[in-house]
């Protein structure tokens, strides 16, 4: 069987339903990365103009030429193998496009720069756009979970530990726990997004070529306005042109920005994964306490027409199980030798893209799951009652301890619970026949002590704490905070 190595297939997400068709997918395509790299080239020209080095007309020419449609993406992808990164081929082809408009302007393309400056800055720009989408979706998930917590603050549900009924809790408190996880993730996403740095260092992080071009341009008589025009002066306007943070130093081998991206994306999918995993469990046929929102074709089985599988939760859990592996690769790339590593930097690109895709897909899917989750309070109460009152044995243990001693009370309750389970009789009935208790508690008192609705502790107050935290995260008016605006890179030169 022959294979045409020149052909290029399509990654439309056929095997990646966790992110296929979600908004983040469009922000991390090859086309999006190519546009981001061109944005960086334009931003570099703008920054050099801002410090008086590149003529305004040149910036306009470079900006107008920075159209991905003018470049052959597939050819660039194949040419990238020669230099082990896509920037070298991009600069060659982009320079040709600029030269066709103005040969003189072509001399200013990529001036003083290095491949890592362009690709790292593009990666941060792509990541910022993806994180803004993720933050917006997490805000919606948080709002939906806050509503569930408030609405169901008194909806009784069995608290389960090690897969068994433990003590009663409320569905509102369970939702508040999910909410707290999402708020933790949202805080981290916002903080990391705001701190994503531009990359500007030149060949080995000294800014030497930028500085040398500035010296030559100054000698050539270009206006400098009395300001320092070395490479250091470029860092702020360059970062501002990209809507990124100004770095303290070039970070070619100081890879904490990328490793931190991996960590926060893992936190996002982990938080959402916990929510989704609980939904999967609670939607089991024999539990039936929640259900996913219905939609045509959702959860269908190819063989069993009666099935309504928890498809949304499954997509989220799938993402949550994949992202840690990608984050691990990004963390390992912190080990970057010298001033430019051979392989560690290169190993980051695809895992970062996959982690962004998966986290963005999970967050967008979680919006639909949280906003449409169907809750079945009567089924929850029926499940609480399955053990005939044994779910509140802890409370009775506390009540009996002063009279019988803690060890004796626990032994008595364990024996009575086993008897109730074996005979199918309510625990209150079994206990009322134990002479140790008959003289101390009336049947009515025992029934009151075994009422699960009266043993939810501080659930209500805890929900209030979670809702206040949500209010603080959403802002004083409770509205979702919008993502930070990015400066346009394609307007007129300053």
C-alpha cells in the first residue's frame, strides 16, 4: 500500500469529541497559530516604531501583508521539519509577501528576532484567547452551580463515603462543593491569563541583535526622541501590542509560564471532572438522583435503544483524564539546558495545544451540564430511607454516649443496625426493643433522633459561605467579569 506523504489530512476532532465543535477548537487550530505568529511579527514592527526605529509606512506594509491566506499552511508545516520549528520557514515566506508590496519594507521583517521569540509569544497569545474562553465558561458553570446550591439547600441526599451511605447531607451542599472547585479554578485561570508574558530575547536572551539594529538605525538618522532605543526599550511596547504582560527577563529557558499553564489547565479539568464524575454516579439507574439535560441523540447507544448515557459528563471526565499527561510533559520541559534547549522547547507545543483544547472543551461542555442538570429530590429522599434510619446512627451514637459510654453505645448501635438490615425492619423499631434504651427514650424520641432531615449539621451555613465566595468572584453586581480586551495589532502605526 503506497502512501502519499505530500498529502495533508484534517484534524477535525473525529477522535476528540471532548473538544470537537467547541469554541476553543477554533482558537488553537494551525490557522490560529499561524495568525498568532504573524501578529507577533507585526507587534515587533510596531514596538520598533514606538521607540523610533521603524518608519510608520514600513509598519503599515508589514501589517497589511500579515494575512494567513497569503501563505501555504501545508507547505510551511512540511518545511518546518528542516529547522525543527515553523518560524524559520514562516519568516522566509512572509518576507517574500512583504517584498512583493515594498522591497524596502522587507528588510524590517523579523528584525533582530529569533524563532523562539515569535513562537513563544504566539503561544502566549493563543493561550490567552483560550483562557478567556475558559474563564467565561467557568463563570457560567459557577453561576449555575450557585443556583443549584441555593435552590437545593434543604434537599436531603445521602452522603456517601467509600461508596456507602454515611450520614445525611443536602444536595445544595454537594453543589456548593462543586462550586468551590470551579471558583478555585476560575481564580487561577484569571491570574495566569493576566500574567502570560511576551517573549523577547534574541538569539540567546541578551537582546543583542535588537540593540545592534537600534544603534545602526540611530546612526542612520532615524528619530529616537532622546529615548533609549536598545532591545530593553522594546519589551514594554512589544508586550502591549500583543496584549501580554511585560516579562522581567527573556524566558527562553525559564519555562514557568508554560508549566504553569499546564498546571492550571489540569486544575480546570480536575475540578470539572469531579463534578462530572459525581453526575455519572448519581445518574446510575439504581441511584437515579440526577439526570443530564435531554437533547436529540444525546446519550444514545448504537445497540440499545433504551439507553440514555451521561454523554456530557463522559466528555468532561475524558478530558480530565487526558490533561494531566500533557501537563506532565510541560512540567518536564522546565529542564531546559543552556540558553536554548534541543527538544524540550519543541516538546511543549503539541501538549500545550491539546491541554488548551481539552480544558476549553470540558469547560464549555460543563456549562450545558450545569445549567441543564435535572435533579430528582424524591428519589434522593427514597435513597436516604433505604437503610431504615441507619444513616443517622452517628447522631444516636452521640446522644447515647453520655448514658452508656461511647464504646458501649457504638457496639449497641452496630448490632441493632445489622439486625435491622438482616430483618428489613426499621432501625427505630429494633432500637425500641432494646432494654438499654427503652427506659431512656420513648419511641417518639427515637424517631426524632433518627430523622435524617434533622441531622445535616451546618450545611445551610456552609452553602452561604460558598455563595458569598461566588458573589465575590463574580463582582459587586454578581455579573460575570469580561475577559481583558486585547489591543488591535492591525490598525495604523503609531
